[in-house]
C-alpha cells in the first residue's frame, strides 16, 4: 500500500456483496469504485484500498441483495 492510502476492511458473512460509497458532506453519497460491488471471501473479509483524494471524505458500505 502506498503512502497516504487507506485500507478499508469489511467483515461480514462469507460471500456477501457490498458497495462502497463516499461523501464529502455526509448528505450526498456516490459510488467509490467501479465495478461497484465488492465480495467478501469465504472467510468473510473484504479489503478495499482507497487512493488519497486530497480532500476529506467519508466512507460507508452497504450490503447488496
């Protein structure tokens, strides 16, 4: 992982789909990455590396059906 990068670790039920969203104001949310789904492995963990944005951002994850 490079300098200034952030690693977000999701822990959930194995083989579930998640979407990572970002916001700069906690009101308006948009997709962080494409493809927009991340899957946990058989161990229930998914790690997402977030590149530095230069501005303060908030992140949230949402489980997908």
